[in-house]
C-alpha cells in the first residue's frame, strides 16, 4: 500500500490552511508505504536489547535492510515486524511497527498494546499454567504489551500506528489519538491512522470484510482517515466519514485488466490477491466529540436509563402503598 499525503486546504479531505503547521511543505506530496514484511503468517524478526530503542534497532541487520528498502523506494515505510528484546532476566517479544525514513533510517517503533487472548498471549498463564493447553502455540509463546502510543513524524505529517485488531477497539484508538500527539510533538495533531494487519489466519473468509468495516467506525469516531495494509486483504484507504476510497492506481499482479478492489461481477471486495495500490489520503481537519470526551454520552445515556428505571419502580411502589 503506497499513499500520498497532499498539502492542500479545504473543508473535508485536507488540512486547514490556518493550521498551526500550515507553514510546511506547501504543494508537496509525502510518499508513504505501509505494509507488513510478511507473506501469510511469516514475519520479519528484528532483535534489540533496549526495548523501544530505535537507535539499537538501527544496528541490527534487519534494520539496515529496511533502511535500504526505504531508500530504494524513496519513501517512508511503516513496516510490521516481530521484535525481540534480550533483557537481563528474560527475552521479551513484541508485535511491532517500525517507521523507516529514507534519510535517517528507523526513527521510531510502536509495540502493540492490545493483545489478542490465546492468540498472542495466555491470560493468567503465570498463575494458572494449565491454561496454556488452550492455545495452539508453544508453552513459552507470548508477546509483551506495548507501554505507550507512538507518533511517526515525517516532514510535516504525523501518523499514529495501530496493529491488527487494535483498530476494532474504540477506547484504544481514541487513546492513541490523544497520546500520540504528546509523545514526540506535543502540539501536533494526528493526520492519519496507519493499521498493519495480518489476517492470514482467516484464509479469505468474511472476517476480512468485517475487519475492514469495523475499522471504518474508528475513522468516523475520530474524524481521521486510516490507511490499512493487510497481507491477505483487504487493504484500503478510509476517509474521515468511514468511506472506502477507490485507489488512484491499482496494479493487479493476477489480472492486469482489473482496476479496483471491487469485483464487478459480485460487487464484493477482492481478497488474497497480489496487487500494488497507490492512493491519496483524504486528510480531515475536523475534531470529534468522541476524541475529546470519549464515552461520556454513552455513559450519560446508561445513567439516564437506570435513573428512569428506578424512578419508575419507586413511583409504582408509592402508588401501590397509597392504594
């Protein structure tokens, strides 16, 4: 998935000309490529000894390879990979996304915060070891949770990465939107969410469609576009209204005549196909109430419903007593 982030002004689909960062690269496109470095369920592994240290990762052979890829593509890369941190007491494994720039190499790394139970870790494994038999993975398998959100900054743009099923968790994505802007650039809002997903476990089932549609709700909630790069599909660009954007350029490795994600015969999205997608992210300068205040409205509705319920019981009890 390759995308451009255009520096333009407008109401929807762009950054406001009055933005605090509007003095950036006017009229310039920012090339960005997002994707996992895997086919099906295979992933690149990068080792380091310092947890979240991008500097330590840069010394690793895999990191140098990613830097070379970024330079050859002349674009910033967001790459999904497994990272291993050899600490003093034990080896810790993370599901990560690395941000690679062609000019300086790896600048930042994000470790997945929301892990999938029994897929990426076994709950209460240390307390109840027998639970490990419930997972098809080895007894020693389990990734560690990330500690904080990340802000991938390139030129005048800021990207917030979320990994796999994290784009299905409203509270987490909202937290990422709010935290990412304070990690490295306190005054910089997030321009775009970037989701790297390995859906190879589901072999072209309807889960791929469901995952894409669920991700679109995160865009609506935060009025922020998202770039999804999925190894078996469905990769797409989603705008701040939750609409799937048709690609600017679609190069199908299996069918040179196809120019869209959608199969014209079935009207459904194509899956598990070899393709290169080039698209422009429709930036959105709006801010949503949900991003600012979270679930307060839902909480208020629940409280109101409970209040009306108990008031009804009380009034009924009073009427019964009066009769």
